[in-house]
């Protein structure tokens, strides 16, 4: 005779019967209002038909889709936007950061949570084999390197964003345009710099190696590289800073040198973090839909946990240019 726990329906049972995703059922259970009335009624009817009753005052552990959400680092407002999107997807993340020398993949396996989301994480073959042997459902967000085609991933159109940022500066009349990318091996950084190179080449401008720098996506990196670039015999009149944090570092360096932004130096970021709108002047940047990336990744992972394969293993979201007040035509 099977136990009551065995007979008890799961959220996956309800989701399959209703023809909706696990996060949608979770939202109905939590009383969220962003579910269509007809869908909410259908899910509630099925919950009653399957005699689904939450245990006690809190839902049983099997009712909540608890997943690992692992970042390379958490010291950035960028991570906050991703976390917000994952939470909005309906899954419940347990957030952690990779630590140098620690076996994070084994930690995920030992946690025995429903699945894992990896953000800008370099997934080695050994890590992948370990997770596959343990049958851990996995989605990578903004992968640092090109993941296996079998691993679902969510990213952004980094190349197109780099192209748009540089073309905007070219359209304003700039010709000495520098770029500060992220870590040399990061796929997103390479794509943004490739977009920068393509824009210059299309305009018939040779890429000057002295104007191409690699940072670490932090404020101090933008500040340091900007000082070096602005000390060149022929300094740039514009800098595409690779991300918003580096862009703010560039602006700080320019001010310290007595240079007006955008009068003497135009600056473009990438991400469109909330701080981009609050900076003085407000930052021209490329919008990376971070929260949307987190939401989509969470929904993809929930579907994998329910046994539903993704429609596409690689999803890239658009990166539109947001023009504000840190770009203008060059003075000369």
C-alpha cells in the first residue's frame, strides 16, 4: 500500500493537467494577481479535483520549486537585477557565490535542490560531468564562455549592443573612440568589443589597439583605464565603457582631470542599471534586460524540472540603446 505522500499530487501534476508552467501554478497558490482570471480559475479547479491541500500554515517543501542560484560574484547591482527576475519567475532561489578553490558543483549536488541557475559562470567539463551524473537540471544565464549546445542558456545580444553604442558615437561625429571591455575570456565582453570593431570598420576607421582595453567590469577598472586613455598623446573623445559600473568610473576619472562630460568626453555604458538614470549627468547606455533574463531563466528551469524540454537551448534578448545625457558631438 502506497503512503499518503506518494499519492499526494505535486505541482507538476497540476501544471500538466492545466497546460501551464510550474511558476504559474505557484503564483496561483501564492495569490499573485499577474495570472489571467480564466487560467487562475482552471488551476484552482484542478487543485480541488486533485484534492491538493497545503500542509499546515506553510506549503510543503515539494510544493516550492527551490533552486540554487550561483553567481561568480555578488558585489554588483547587476546581480540584484538578475535575482529580482528569478524571484518573479515563481521559483525560490537559494543565492550563493563561487569561491576560489571551492568545489561549487559538488555543493550543488549535495544540496539536492530541484535545479540550478548559473550566472556568468565558467562551466568546466568536469563540473558539467558531475552535474549531469547527478541529473541536476541546469540553465546558464549570460554565460562567461560558450556552453555546451545541450545546456539551456539565456543571454543578451552583446554584439548588437556594442555595435549600437559605437555607431551612436560615430553618428555624433566621434572618430577617436576607445572601448573598455570586461575580462578577456568572457564571451559577453568579446562580443561587445567585436560589435565596437565592426562599427569602426563599417565607418572606414582602423581600430587603434591603444584604444582597446580589458577591465573587470568594476568601477575602479573604468577609472584606472580612463586615466590611462586620457593621458595618451592623442586621447579619445569618446569611450564605450563596456558596462555601467566602468562607465561611472570613466566619468569620475574625467571629472578629476577637469574634463566635462559630455562636452569634452562622451561616455556610453552597458546594462542600464537603475544607477544609470540617477547619475549626473544621466548615463547613455545599452539596456541589457537583466530582470527579464532572470525571469526567463527561472521559467526555463521550472519547465526542465517538470520534464518539459526547452523550445530553444539558446535564447538571446535584445539590447536597445538608451540615449541620455553623457554623449554629445566632439568639441573639435
